[in-house]
C-alpha cells in the first residue's frame, strides 16, 4: 500500500466529508489502484447502498491520488486536476454497507496536460461502475 486513509488527503484536494478513497494501493505509468470502505456516514449513502455519484467521484479521486503520488515521487507537489468529460458511463450495481470497493484506473491516452483514463470499481469481483474520464491537469 502506498498511502492510507490517514494521509490520503495530503495528495487529493477533497476534504471530509467528500473523501471517496481510503487507500492508494498502486500507482505507475500504466494506471492506479485504490480501495474504499462503504460507511453509513457517507454523504452518498442512501437506501442501504452507496449511490452512483460516490462511485464516479471515487474514480476521479483515485486518479487524483495516483497523479499526486507520482508527482511526489519525482519531488513535485500534487497538481490540481479537473474532470473535463465523462463518457461511456455504465452502472452495473451499487455496493452495500461495509463493502470494500477496489478501483482500477488505466491510462488510455495523453495529449499535453489532458489525460484519458478508464475507471472501474469492483466489489467482491463484481463490476459496479465503469467509465472513461478526460482529466485536465493544471
């Protein structure tokens, strides 16, 4: 594990109660991997399930954590990034209380400071949400 819940907010701009990633498991030039625990106090927990916005935000925050970690490894500071677009969004299932979500990000393409990534969240090997995101990094 590269970063845990105690220090993840050092490299992502979000703060409680909007943090949707607990641990950064891996980060390299091919992509990133994180984990996140579904808790009852999550602002997107409703009807005994974590709702779609949390899963999409989890993908975006995994990207932010991965880029922030990579920046720190080369002596830089984490850069601010923005979602430019979300496409090919498919929601397959929603996780329940205390579930662990594993999120996998794959780098698809980069042009200057714009990155295209594919994100997928899983719970017990079941695909929850998948999408592509264009991320613009300042």
